[in-house]
C-alpha cells in the first residue's frame, strides 16, 4: 500500500468524527485532491467518503451496543451532522434503524446472560 494512503488512513482514524476536507487531507499527505482520491480508491477499492462513513457507522454501532447514550448524542459524536441523515445511513448500512439495532443487541445480551445463568445452575 502506498505510504501516503497509509498516512491518509491514520489521519482519518484519528479524526473520523471531525470534518476534514479532501483538499486539506490531500495537502497533509503531499498530493493533489484528485490524485489522493485515485490512489485511495485503487489501494482500498472504496472512495474516501464511503471509507469515512463506514468508520463512523461502525463506531456508532459500537456505542449503541455498549452505552445508553441518546441516539442524537451518538450521532454527533460520530461525525454526523443531523439525526435524520444518521438514521438513514445507519439503516441502509445495517438494515435496522439505530433504535432497533440497540433493542436487538439488548435482547441478545439479555439472552446470553440468561443462558449463562442457566448453565451455572446445572
């Protein structure tokens, strides 16, 4: 993988919840915006915008599963600008709205705890 693409990924991983422009990102790794986009897509088979969105959604799913924070707070923490956009992107990616995702995860955790409790009884 091109070292500049590795640097780009590091920059994006450190600031995935913030907003950085393509031109600023390209400048930081010593490339023009179109060249960075081309190299990124060639190396990772995904464009920068989709890469960032997938990282943000993965982080949001983790927070939904492990915290009781409000969905609007998670939305903002993960770099989405509004809840409607977040809900739409999340549902398109995971097949469930954030609230449904959390409910399913809570039910799975509850079942897992019940199964473990029953195992220790026997």
